[in-house]
């Protein structure tokens, strides 16, 4: 499951991606280690206002809990950072959001754990755009959200069975976050889409762009507040605990 991501591009690049102004530009803070379990602010384009870039909380709050989002997170009974594609149309939590609350979630990388001999090692996954690790492409996850109508959004990332590349990385859970191909981004957030079209996007709309991945420091899993956890140094490759075959 995807619980950590990166978004380090300047705000002007995010605005230019879809030519959408930012609702609250002062809230944007680039990060090399966006930790879903801290329920941070992420950036989205929501279905109900596709011409604006909004801050959103990572972690979908069910509609029956929207009166007290902080209480929902504090209780911690349900992990809603991710939503499985095979559950979203039947789950009481996700059924309405998948039909009426889809969004684009911005990122330029994410971390997935690789397991070997009962040990875990994070891998940084990204779409290269140049020779440097800093030259990587901006992309969007398929997301769903709830909102209480006051401009506050609560988001889950859609996850799907891993393709061959990500099966080598996330080899225990065999899942991956759904990265939308640019050609289907507008369709994903278009209002009035039938469930069949939504399912078709989740079947065939994963990005055609090629990902790369490499092992990085387990420091990103540290619970201490360390500046190194949120600097470009965290992206530096480290020796893998198991020699990978695909990357």
C-alpha cells in the first residue's frame, strides 16, 4: 500500500500542469517525505471544482464522521489512506466517493516497501525526466474524497493489483497506487461518469510512462523528527537487501 510520497515541484509547476490556480497557495510546502499516517495536506483537483487546485487531508473521512474529522483520525479505527479498487463500489465508506468524489492527487514520487528474509527496505519510485533524480516527472494518482462543502477535502488513493514491475518491489502485498495516464486524467474527474467507465479507467488507464525505482534509507520509517527524513538526501540510492531484477 502507498503511505508515503513526495511532491517537491514548485507551486508554479503544479498550477501549470492543468492551468488550475491554487486555492490556498500559502499552505503548499514541498516535501520529500509526505507521511500519510500524519494526515498531511496534499494537493488535489477535485471533481466538484476541476478548475482549481485544493489542499486536502490525506485520509478519507466517511460521511457519517464529517462532523468530527479530528475525532475520526484520533480513534484510528480505520485506515483510509488507500482504497482498494475491488472494494470501492461495494464499501459503505467508498461507494459514494467513487461515483461523486473523484480527484487527481499530485505527486512526483512515492515509496513502497520491499521484503526479503523478513526484513523491509523502502524503494523510491518515480518517472525519470532527465539524468538527475531531481529531474523527475509530475504525475497524478487516482483519488477519491469526501467533503463537508466548506472547501475541506479528505482523500484516499486508489490501489490496484501490482503490475510486473511493482510486483518486484512491493512483493509482499502485491499492490500499487493507481497512477493515471495523462490521457485519462480529465475523464477520471468528469462528472456523470458511469460505473463502467470508471472501472475501465482503473483497468486500462494506468500510466504508460516507465517508472524507475531504487532502494533508499530506512530513515524514512523513523518516528523521530529528523530533518534528514525530509531532504533530497533521503532519495540517495543505498545497497539493496536483495538484488532486484527489474530496476
